[in-house]
C-alpha cells in the first residue's frame, strides 16, 4: 500500500431541507482520506450520513460545506475515476450478462474489441464466463451481484464506492462474495470505501474501520485492522483477534446499550 491518497474528504458538512422548511444537518465536519490500494469500511447508526458521503465522493451530491477529492482533483460531478456498487445489482434485464458488464465502458465509448476483452477477463476471474450469453433472470442473486461487481470494475476506476453490496444475499453466499471481492481488489490493486452494517464484514474486509456517530454524523473512532490476509476474509474470520475488533466496534456503537449521541467523542 502506497502513501498516495486516492479519496479524500475535507471538513464535509451536509444539510437537507425538510418539509417544514427547517434544515437538517446530516453530516458535520467529516474529514478522512483513503490511500491507494486501501480498503476502508464506514460503519455507524442508520441515518448518520454514510451513503451521503458516498454520493458526495462519487459526485452525485455536492456538500453544503467542505470538499471531496479523487486523485487530487476536487469532485464537482460524476467522473470516470470512481465507480459505485449498490445493494441492488440493477442489471438491465434485456441485456446479456456480457452486455451488462460492458455497459459502463460502452458509455465511455471504448472500442468494441476492448469492451469485449474487459468483460471476458472479468467474467472469467469471477467464474462467470460460461454465463456470458445468459440474461439476468437466469442467474441466482449471488451470481447477479458478481456481475454487478464485474460491471463496476470494467470501467477501471481508481476508487470503488460500495454501499452494502452483499446485504441482499444469504449468509453463505455473502461469505463467498466477500472472498471474491477481497481477492479481486487485491489482484487489481483497487482502492475501496465500503459501507456495511455487518461488523464482521467490516473487520475481515478492511485495512481500517471508521466509526460514525449518530446524526449529525461525524467520525468518532478509527480502528486499524492488524490481521494477516486481507484478500482472504474467510481465513481472517478464524483469527482470535477478530472477536476483539468486533467487540470494540460494538462498544463504540453502544450496541445493547444507549444509542450513540451526536456529541460523542473518541
């Protein structure tokens, strides 16, 4: 992992207008950076602004205050350096699996031969090559999420923004997808910011975990995950220290106790 910063948030505050006309502060003064090749998980109570931060990083939303940067350039709108993967696969039902993977690079107007090459390479790496001519309805939920991951990687982004990408699949499929994501990120040397409510997923997939407070969300803790084999989260699950990390995250989130107050400090 290098010291090059791929994604950075500087003093981000986000406010939304409510139906009453009053302003709601969703995020307050959030600053952090993600280095090249690093995987960082963002956890916190529902409504604390995690997805809003991804929207800001991708250029889909502009912050009320502060700035976001990707590869040293200020984010002022959607750009080719960032790719977004959501909870739902959002595959186009009238396109084959290969055509779905090629959708992003088609928008980028890459030559057809290059689109096909990227799709074939990614589908092979994710064990889906034999299904390239199938349609989304012919695949299981887990396979569809792998296709969504391939589509995300096909545009060759500097940064992947992952918003609970495996929350809709069963526990066993989720572990398999976690392993495939980890191996793919390692192999491609990609940088990722992951939102998850699964504390075990956060620990086993990440180099660091950032904990946010209740709304207005801000960073209250940063936990460095010192475990071997980030590219093998299933093996990481067997490490004795995993339980210690999960317990610490539970303590910071006050799970089972009083919900985090917005003014909580690290």
